[in-house]
């Protein structure tokens, strides 16, 4: 039963990303990549750590790194709640590497979230929302004890 649940969740996420991509295109975004995976470092055991960027698109001249969160309902919580600080740091790290890799470090960029609510057996899209500029890299900097109390 666990395997089928996992398969269902993957299918739900993949479907949500397709709805999100189509929605962004309707809004005038130019999609560059989907599910872009790249190495961002190594673990303490020297294993390669990969990160995935759900969608990468241009909104005019601005390069957007879009995290897509899909849920079957928002009964318990809204989808964007799951874009926690750990996830934001992971996406930001991957985005920095992507910008470095393609030589677009000087281009304007931002981090967006698209939330998708799919309902029913047909998994039709009942709600989709773009949250522009959901976070900034400055918000992710680690604060140290001395900064908190003395700045």
C-alpha cells in the first residue's frame, strides 16, 4: 500500500507541475526548463548532493526559479507552508549554481512559488496561484547569536 501511495503522490506532483507550467505560460512567462537537477555539493561522506529546480522561466527580463507545491486539498494547510527555510535554502543553492553554470549571474532573478490544488478523482485543477518573490536570498542568511543580540 505504501508504494501505491508514493506513486499517487508523484503523479499528483507531476500533474501539478504541468498545470503550473501551463499557467505561467498563460501569464506570459517564457519557460526555460522543468525538473532541472544539478549537483550543488558533497555530503560529509563525499556523496554528491543534487538539487532540483521545479520550473525555470523568464518573466520579462527576470529569471524566475519557481517551486511548485501541489496538494489534493488545503484542508490541513495551504501548499506554500511546505516551502520552509530548508527548502528555500536548497532552491537558492541550486539557483546560484544554475546562474553560475549558464553565466547569468548578473541578470535579475527572483524566487516564486506556484500553489496548485487538485480535487477529485479526475484531479482537475480547482485552484492555482502564483506567489511572486516568495522569498529573497537575504532572508536565508544564518544569524549568529552575537548578531541577534548586539546588532
